[in-house]
C-alpha cells in the first residue's frame, strides 16, 4: 500500500471481537440491560423525580376547591393563608424535628385562588416537560438499540458459513432484519422505564385516593385487580395469533421473493395460475389469523373500557353517599375522581407493557433461533486493516481433503496435491467430478469436513479475510452482481478498508454532527463510508487518475470495451451537469453531418430537417419535431389528448386521415396477431401496439366502422388516433403514408411551432442542431436523425463511424467513462449472462491477486469465445510481452481441450483427483485425460 494510505477511523478492539463472537443473548431483557444499563438508571432517576410534581398536580385541585373556593380557612373577611411555605419535618419516630427553608407569603382568598391556580398550571407544564424529556430520551435509546440490533444481525449474516445460505432465503433474512425487529425499537426504550414510570404514577394516584377515602381506594384496587388478572389471561391467545401472523408473513415474503427470482420458470412452464392459487392459500391463512386476532383484541378492548368506566360509576354512588352523609367533602370526592381519571392509563399501560414484553420475547426468540448459526467465522478473521498485505508465495499443500454437503453426501474425497501459488494449472472433469468443489474449498467457499489445507505451513482456513480476500481472486459460474453502476461493480473487489480522509463534497446535505457519536453509541463500525476505499496499489496504479486506462485495458481483454461504449451511446446526459462534454458532442454532430453529405452514410442516416419529412422516424416524431422536456411525457396517447395538438390536427384535416389510418392498423394487427400468444417473437414487429392493447381493439374497431369519426366516442376515437403516432412507413410498409399526407404533417408541424401556447413549449423541446437534447441518448444527439430502416448492418456501420469520429476528436475516454456509469440493475440483469461473467472475470484480473481461481467462470459463452478468452488470461498470467505482473492461475475448464495450454492439469472423476501432471505426460499415460480432451 502506498505511503498515502493510513488508518482512518477506529478499528474494533479485542473485547468487541469477543462480544461479536458470542451467541446472541437468549433473553431480550438481559440484552437490553447489558447494553443500556447507564441510560436506564438515569431515566429511572428522572422518573422518580417526576413523581413529585405529579403528586402535587393531584393534590392541588382538592386544595383549590376546599380552601379558596369553599372558603375553608377564610371564615372572616380579613383571613389569609400561607402560600409557598417550604418547611420540612422528620417523622415522630425520628424525633419530629423540623426546619423551614422559606416561610411563604400570606394571601387573601382571591389572590390565594390565583396563586394556587397558577401553581397548578406551572406544575402541569413541568410535568409535561418531564414527559417530553422522558419520551424523547426513550425514543432515542430505542432507535439506537434498534440500529445496534440490525447492525449485529447483518454482521452475523456476513459471517454465516456459505453452506447456510442454501437453507435460508434472502428475502426472509431481509424481512427479519427490516420488519421483525422494528417493534423492538419502541419496546427497548420502555423495557425498564415504562413499568417504573407507569407504576409510579399508579402508586401515587393510589396513595392519594387512599388518603382521601379508604373505601374508594379499596374499590379502585378491586377493579384494577380484576383487570390485571382477566385481561392477561384473555391475551394469551392473542399473543399466539401474533406469533402465527409473523411466521406466515415471513414465509409469504420468502415465497414472493422466490417468485420474483424464478419468474422465467413461471412463464416458460405456465405455472402462473398455480402461483396465484398458492398465493391465495397463503393470504387466506393470514386473513383468518388476523380476523380472529381482531375479534379477540377488540373484545379485550371492550372489556377493558367497561371495567374502566365501572369504577367512576361506583365512585359516584359510594362517594356520593359518603358526601351526603358528610364523611367525605366535595373537594375530596372530586380529587378522587380526578385522580382515578388518570389511573386507568398507567394501569392499562402496565398491562399492555407486560403483554408486549411477552410478545417481543417470542419474536426475539425466533430471531435468536435464526441468527445463532453454528460454524460462523470468527469476527477477527474479518477485521479491517489498512496495512499492506504481503504477497503469498510458495505452495498450497492439500492433504486428504474431503468435502461433504449438509446432507452428508460426499462432494470430494481423499484429494492430495501440492499447488504452486504462482503456477498455471487447469482442472478438468465432468460436472460433479469434484473439480469445482476443490476450487471452492481453496477459495474458502466451502469448509473441508476432513483433511488439511496449508500454505507455507499455516492453515489456509485460518487466514484472515484481509489476506485470503486480497491475495486470492475468484470467478465462478454464478453471475449474480449487486445493483450498482458498472464502475462500482468493477472496483468492488478492491474496496477492503478506508484509505483516505472522508470526502463529503458529493453530499447534497451535510452529515448530522452527531453521526460518528451515534454510530459509536449503537456499536456500529466507525469505518467511514465516504472515504476512498479503493486499493489502487493492488490494481497496479498509483491513484484515481489512472483508473480509467486500467479499466479499459482489462475490459478490452475480456472483450467488453465495445459493450461499454455501446452502453454509453444509449445513456442520457444532462447539459447542466456535463456542459463541456455536451458542447463537444454538438461539435461531433456537426462534423458527422458534414461527413454524411455525399458519402455512403447518406443512405444509412436521415438527419432532422425542419422542412422535410423524416421517413425513418415515427409520425409523432415528425409531427412534434422535438423531444419531451420531461421523461415519460408526449407518449402517443398524450399527444392525441393534448388540446393544442388536437386543434392543429383538426385544422389540417389530419385527424380524419389518422382516424382512417388507425382503423387500417388495428384491422391489420388483429388479422395478423390476434391468434398469437403475447410471448410470440413476432410481436417485436408490432411497434404501434402492445400485445395487451391488442385485446381491447376489436370492439373499438367495430364501433368505429359503424359510427364513423363524428359519432364515435372520444375515448374510442383517441385509441385509434394514437395508433398512427408510432407508424413508420419504411418499417411497417403498409402504404398508409403518401406524399400528400407527409405534406400536411409538415404543415401541421409548422403550425404547432409558429405560435405555441406555454404548456406546449414547456412540454416539448424542439429539435435544434445547435443544442444538446437531455431527453435523447448520446447516439441520437450525435446523429440528430434516425438510422435507415431495413438497411442491412446500418446500425453497426453508423456506430462504427461515430466511434471512429469520437476517437479522432479525443472524446473516446469521456464516452467510455459514461458507459461505466451504467446501472447494471438488480442482480446485474440489465446485462446478459455472458456479459456478467466477463465482468466477474475482469474483476478478478483487477484485483491484483497472487492466485486467480476460475471455477467454470465462462460456461455461458460459446466454446470459441471461451478458448479465446482463456488464452488472453493465460498470456496475462504469464506476463507475456510485459502484460502486467504475473500471477498464479487455477482454472476449472468447461472446455477440456484447452487444458493443453496450461503448465499442469488436474483430472477429476467421481469426486476424486485421478491424476495431476503436465499435459504432455497425461496425453501419453492417462486414458481418462485423453477421453476428456478428445
């Protein structure tokens, strides 16, 4: 690693590794206490303090009613009462001594009422501020712990043994991490605080009620005791239903993920209706679980509300009786009723907290079961390091290697060999012969069930990931690539650790100032995402300025350079983001137009001209003579429905001509395509109508022929008018576009652009040879026209001419860099399987490893392409003609005859290594080798 590389951020400490390697805590409450002990104790202290103003709030209404309102203590006109007396006294058993902090002030009846009322209002504010602080603190604590849990779970996923992923579905794991732990965030903040807070409020209210009347207190205790016994008993079934709902929803998520991943199989096997049936069955189960859950939940709510209202009824009857008898004054009765008004809330909260605790415990137990996986790799092996990892030399010694799968089936047995790290070795054998398993074992993708893998005396399986992941490269037949740009996908294999200070210039909004503090508090890694992670030294370059030439070199080797350029030509550029490049492309357009005139390209491209009709463009493009100012605007339907366009079409009579064209097109499409399945490739020729739209046109066509243009409904008429919008005479060849119609379209074009309304000019960017259009691709901007329809190899010839011109004008690298920004899609599915395998091969070459393992990595390519690429990679591995630094190569071949190009060949059959020697020696002595390569 170069001198600029330095340690950025904090790497994990030894005790953090120990914590990460331990199984997940089986009890959620214990896990919460261990992680948040300090915060919980602080909150408990705040809650205890908050009980003081809460009790005063309950007591003040009694004092207000009895003293200033009813006049107790104000029997004479000049009587006063002491306000804000701060005196403290010890209990009698401690001597009864007291002392005064503040003697208070003497107030008459009316000022005394105002003072008590203002005190009540102030205490309400104080109590509200306590609640605000407690709830905010709980929320932050819960979210922080939720962040910690999610991070820990994904951290464990990254350390799962590879074999475990054969038994789990990615969508289920994602659902657990995203959705099933979501309720934990709210509960974690309440885990210890809520029972103390609610219990404290209930206790204060109980004490106050008992202080006013023992009988009313006993009534409240009795009703609440009934609630706390019956309600939890009824909720047992609710909790079980909640668990079933969670499990069925998780299975549904996994099944939907399988349908998405296997959608090709669904279509080719006509199993879509079976999938619908299974989906309906699963949804039915969820429905009945949820329906029963709702019934029980709302019955419990009804019962709870009834019991809560029963107590005030008893207070009115019993308390009223005591008040009539004079054993309870009105202030005390109102105080009791006011105190009980707030009592059901904490009691119900306590009941709900307990039920939620049980529910969360069930969910947490399921999470623990799924994420406490045996055989996880030690977290120390995945420790980040910015230090240079020295190259591996010597040999890999394999002794009595045996690999079995999770069913016990033997995949490889009794393999003994010595593999030079810098050797050029091939392995051949039928599928299932053990060759691929041997490669996976060396790459660390499967764990040996017996035997040893050693390199220079050290166990290969004990090497840190920083060594194994940098000094070994691997390219398998699996062609899955995460969704990202092509550039990020290529550089992904060299992003091992942050090597620079973070660069936040790419952010639209600055990072929150507490970002690092919160990451540390939540136990997340402090390795900064916004640093430069790319190991340029491993790529054989000195910095980011040399990345593009290096990528071009490797992509040229795997024959993907032209593909990348083609991707760039289909990209859209924003002139505001890349103004200089867009200006240069307009210059390329001008030069290309000069070359087109009088050359053979004149027959391949028809450029845009305001005064002529472009016969290789659609009717809509000729009519509007521009592009949409926003994406997805100006579709065929949108043009027809535009009031200004309809007005112009009506003035020129084009609407009636297009109506007749629409009838002809619909008639033709129904006649030719009505009996074909939507997947039939012939539909590719139907550019003015989709297979789904085809089904809607027969009744529309029937009504159009019966009623004509004037009487037909607007919806049906627009459906027919939009069909000609995508018509191209040179492509569709239905002889619907004559010179007269083209002339009227040009007249309509002129009318549209002569004095257009604001909404039309906002929606349309007219073609201008001097301007770059952001809604057109790079190629369309350069052409400023359309490629001829029906001319053999026209597309290839035009692209070649554009590529040559870009080279001449020095824009080749800039265009290539645009292609690298192409989003490869989910799983890389915007690329073909062969292209994905080439990209994976290129990543292995970019890695700068000591040993490159290719496990049938090009099996989707034809044999000739495989042979050509294998020879190119071999030349690079040997360093022929100074082609980079030499490296070791182990290639499990799908085309065995190519094995003659390698220095050594392993021959596998029936899960065993049968022979291992030079190709010439095997050709003479090994019957199995000769049978495979012949």
